[in-house]
C-alpha cells in the first residue's frame, strides 16, 4: 500500500551568514520531516518554523563550516516520507570555480544517488507485498 503525501514546494529565500533559508508550502499544519544531505551524509541542524498566517513553514539549513571547502559542495533537501527532492544548493569555492559545469555535474550526481535510494526502497517494498 502506498502512502499519499501532499505536494510540497520549497522555495529559496536567501543564503545569509552560513544559513540557507526557504519557505515550504503545501505541508499543512503537521510539521514535515526534512533531511539535508551532503555527499550522502546527513547534515544536522535543519529547523522548521511554522508561519502564523498561511500554513507555510520557514526552513533554515545551517551550513557546517567543516563542509565549506575548495570545489563544489552540493546540499540536497529531501522530504523524508516520500524521498522527494524539494530543493538543492551548491557552494563553490577555491580554484574549482573556473568550470561552472562542475556544480551541475555534482548536483546531478547527488540527485542520481537520491533516485537510486528511492528505487531500492521501492523495490524492497514491492518485494514484501
């Protein structure tokens, strides 16, 4: 049996002082469970604050200083229940900036990893049914 999840939309508002911020809509009043991943590792510290008026949530993702390094660092924000990628962002630093295509390739790799996990989870669930 498949669980139905509401359509969620996460819109970036800014990246300021090492914190990525966005607005999550479509989740209703129940706090959704989100996960942030960097190179297939969970990034701690994500915070969701409900809006007082319109049923949206303010999402804040602190970027750990130990993850700021030369090259492209890609972060992917996922809805835990559905495995859906809601948003992603990349930090570029150092000598690697000469080729912007590296950011796109890094993002594609991160999304491919998410798809592989979702497919494996789906296959395991289907095998149990």
